[in-house]
C-alpha cells in the first residue's frame, strides 16, 4: 500500500470528507457505512481491483463468535455483525449458505475443550447443540464468497456516492489545518477531513507516513488446498478441529461452487509479498484434513492458494484514532475474522469518524443492486493475480 519512491509533484488536488485507504472487505464496509450517512467518501486501493489481498484469500467462512473471548472488542464486533448481516446480504444479493459447523472430540482432553467451547458459546449468546457422541454443532456458521461480498460492498458504496480509485498507492501523509493531505505515487493529492487506514498488511506503513509508529504488522501465512468433492458428494457442513492455544487448526469446508477446501496453515513471516504455497504445506494440511474427513484419503488437490493475514505484534483489532496524526483513524491488525466482523467494524469506525469532526447525517436506506461478477472462483482469483505480478 505504501510506495517507497520519491513523491512527484502532485497533478491535482481532490477533496473528500473521508478517504478510506484499502478496499478489502473492512475498508469497503467502512466506505459504505460512511457514504450511507451522506458523507463524501473516496476509497483508494493500491491493487488494480478490490479484494486482491487478505480479503480474497481467506476461507469464506462467516463465523458466529461461539469461540471468541467474551468481552473483547473483536468478540463484540463479531456478535454485532451477526445482527447486521442478513439485511445487507439480502439487499446486495451476496450468496451465503448456513451449512453449520461440527467439532468432534477425539479424546478426553478434546472433550474438556469442547465443553469449554459450549459454555463460551452460551456466554456469547450463540446457539450450539451437543450430540450424543459429544460433538458440538454450531448451527449458524456459514460460508460465502468473500470476493463477491467485498465487491458488493464497494458497488453499494458507489451507489451511495462513494468514489473508488484503484492502483492508488499512498506515498506521503500530512496533517493540515482541518484535515489531512495524502499524496499518491502518480502525483495525485487527496485532501480530506479524516483518513481511515484500512491498509491491511501495509497499515503500519501507512500509519508511519503520518508519524504514527504505535503498532507493527507482520504477515501470518495461511495456506489452503482445494479438492473436487470426493466421489462427487458435496460436503454438507464445515468441519472444525478442536483448537489449541496457538491456532484453530486445519478446517475442512465446502465452497459455494462445490469444491472442498482444507486449511489453513499458520506460518509467521516477514515478507509481505510472499504469497507462495510452501512445498511442505501439502503434508501439513493433508494429515489433519484426512483425520477430519476420511473421504480425502488418496485425493489430489486441484489447486492451492495462500493468504497473508495482517497480524499485529502484541495487538489485535487496533482500531482507533491515531495519537500521532490528528485526523487519522487506524483500523489495523484485523486478522482472520475481518470478513465476519466487517459490518460492525464499519459501524464502530463511522462513530469514530463523527467524533473526529465529520458530521454524519441519518443513515440512508441501503440501495440494492447486483453484485459484480468475480472473474472466476474467488479462491483462484488472487492466486492468479499474484502469479501474473
């Protein structure tokens, strides 16, 4: 998102009330939320199209928050999004299948963990069921197309007056009286009253342009294998492993286009441009995947992809006004639950934008419209883009 080259003289200046930096699912949701309140919004994206980074390389699973830590901001936003989501999905025509999820304990230790997860779900107000074999059924876990979701939010934001600018890389940022100036590598200057930093993997670099070094983002690689359904039989629900303290483990889940996906891995790294799938990822994923779904025994993956989740060093959901740069709101370190929590993050950030001095009018009724058709399966789109880069 941030260019390291020298900033050229700007060609022209464009004014907006709010500039949202990053057109992933969170940035798109924020642009829509603010545009619906009558605010002039410009949404800028460094890539040639929205959802070509973390938002297009996740699982597509919409979580309920049954396993989220009660009271944390992330949990509050996940649960709030569950109440906001259905009318938005319906208005935008975004596909979603509530196939439910299943956790099967494989021993006494697993049973104790599943017991704790069931109790946690009850504290969070999430409906779950226990089967006679001890398995936990989370009935409202769902799958969607995360690219269609993001593109639908962007298109809706545009219907409400927002402007999208792609291949727009922030190169400098300055606080000015009454707002912020942003320069782009191509020479354009954007002036706004509030800038919202949703730059994902590059959010720390964008913040540093404004003198804010309060957080650091590193890439946590999650690799996935894609299979044709074994025997032609579709997988009817999400298979969740019993989690550990470090990771939720390898999931097996269906896609809307009838594939079966297994993953992710969780590999912490430093290179924010390394979207490759490691050779060892296949063996790391296949064992746990076959244990969860024996039908995958002997199956060969038809594709593989990797996503880089923007993890924060010692911080999660770093959302709030910058202390170093007046007029900048950071929305950073939003990891694997960004798709799930995006609508409530947007609602929360809209309130922060108003506190920063931008008047928000009454929320307009969401204008419906068709979701732009993604170019091929969402799970292949970003991988193909990275291979061509």
